[in-house]
């Protein structure tokens, strides 16, 4: 079971009555009626032109609308029920009409957020009229096809016994089993694409900042998918999801910067690409009669500045922790990546010529794209996972000084890696101590404005000591070459 402190687990409720749900599923479109029809795929036709059929088309009780899981089948057939009852994605459109959303819209001079393309692009499945099927309903929020792709061509055929999953993408279905594609789909909203991002203006108006980590966030959802039945297929799944998610997040962040630079108008880059807490920290004077202990908790008093104070600092959280994995998989790539990231930092603060910066940004885009493939093929081992956790937890000062958002990613990484390690190896003797340390780290990242670099460094060092005392998967028995070989 995924390790989360009890107060961070999700408890969601949509509020549909059983009668209302039964009525919905009873009237729903039944794809079995069209299972024998093989859709034609014209040579000039593409998934970008296929229609969205609406979540109700998946809700039949014989399809995905059952209220209880069917354990003997490949799917549980209660996926629609879980999504509609418990998943916050189903409430995304409704959220646009609450008081906070209306205030954000007012600040942005938006009349109705539930009708604004700027809001609907991520809070609903907003598609052109000519791509809306008969059961399409924008009020369903982020629904089935938002993640699985437009169902026009695959809705009926995908239930056939001879359905060829390998061709599913031709029919418009997204292969969510591919972790890179899954992460990319999530990040299309949880980071953004092109002009569709939660920029600094949106955050300034009141929208929460975005954050992402594929494994923890997937487990925070009420899962409407089943884990692989074979143990060998389940092993290291959480670690793989974390690793691939991080690779895709860094790649997409760099590509977003590169593409926005080519098309930039006005101020570039948008402040959303910078570390929020490098500027938004508490600055108080002696009039508040601070104790020395109070002062030690203030980041601006204890951090090390690599650049000049007051100058925007790139939000490096997509790189700061991920770099330890790259060091383990491909040391030479790790050196190149660190060098390029350093140039990126300098370029964003005006310390590099435009030509040098653009060249580095282009090469960085290529490198991060290549790393997605390398990370996707990496095979975790007990020694490799333990070595990675020790590397991350052993850099308390570095991570604390980098700031809250990097600390946040470090905690999520360690939780994912440790859970995957325990799932594969079993609980070690000091499991309770490690779990308590991770709980303490979760508490450290609960509130960004109250983040204490000193406390975080102390708690991370405590976890490092526990991990160093753990003998299972001892990295001391594995050479760097053996750790790299895990990915072969």
C-alpha cells in the first residue's frame, strides 16, 4: 500500500445518490451495440479530428459503470463509478463556479470562468462543436476521454475479443500504460502546453501554483485501474512511475521554455518558471523582537546564494532531485546536464549572451528528450534504489538551500522509492523509523510559506541515517558500473 501520512490521504465524495447513478447508467449509450462495426480509418484522417463521445458513453453497467469490482476480468468494470463518485477530476468544471474561482475570474476581468477558454482548457474537455458527440457534456469536467483520447473510433471495437491494442493509437486511444505517455498527458494540464499554462498572472490572481509527481499523485487519486497480477510486473512500478514522470516533467519544462522563447512577446520568460519562494519569503526586522531560533528558521538568513539576491531564480525542482537518478544511470549525461542547467540559470538572469543561451537551450531540449527514453528503459534493483535514496537524503543542505519546491520533490521521490523498495524486498527491521522520518518530512513541506530549511535539513539527515543503517539492498555491495548495468 502506498505510504502517505494519514492526513494527506484523499477523501472525496461527489454526492450522487445510488438512484441517480442507476438512472444514469440505465440510460447510457451502450457501446456493445456497435462492437461488431469496424470503423474506417481514412488515410487523411487523424485522432486530432475524431469526436468525443462523452463520459456517459462509458457508463453502462456492462461496461465501466458497475458499482463493484469484477476481479476475474482484465478490468474491474467500475471505472466510471469510481471516477464520478470519488475523483476530483469529475469536479473540475464545477470548481469554476465556486467563490474562489469567481474571485480569480474577477481579478482577471473574466466574466464567467465556466465559459472562458482560458479556464476550460484544463477544467473541462473543451472541444470544437464539430468534434462533440451526441452525449458530449462539458460539465462532466476532466472525464474519460480527457485522458484516454476521443472515443469515436474505438468506443465499440475496443471491447471486441480481437481488439488489437497495438493499433489503439491509430483509433485515437492514448496508451496510458506507457508511463512516458501517461506523464505527458498529465503534464498537459499540470504543467501546461504552449500558451495554455497557469502563468504568473493566473497565480497572482489567486490560482494555486501547479506541482506534479506522477507516482504519488496517481496514488493520491482513487485508482480506477488494476495493478498487474504478476508480481514481476508489479515490482518497482512506483519507482518507475516516479523516474519516468520526473524525466518527462524536466523535458516538458525545458521544451516549454524553448518554444515560448521562439514565440515570446513582451516579458520573457514568464515568472511562473522561477522559484516562487526565492522572492516570496518572510522578511521581518527586529521590531518583531525575533529570537535567534526564529531567525534560524528564515530561509533568507540561512541559505547560500549562488547568484545575486533579488534576482529571479529558475524553479529547478524538476532537475534538483532527478539529477541523482541521471548520475546513476548515465554519469556522462549527468555532467552535461548539470553544465547546461548552470548555463540556463545564468542565461535566465542575463549573464550569458543570447546566442550562447539559445544554443544551450536547444541542446538541453535534445538531451532531456533522450533521457526520457533512457529512464524508461532503466530497471531498478534493490541496490540501485537504496543507493539513490541515500544520495538524495544525503544532500540535506543542498536541497534545503535550493528551496521549498525542490524539497517538496525530494520528499515525494523518497516516499515513492522507499515504498517500491519495501513492496519488492519486504519490510526491513527499521521500517518504522524510516516511515516516521518520511512522515516528518511530509510535515516539513505541508506549507510553503512556513518552510524551514534548517528543520528540513535536520529531518532529511535523520532519514539518511536510518537508510544508511538499513542493510537490505546495500549499495556498498554494488559498484557504479553495476548500478548502471541495472538499466541495460
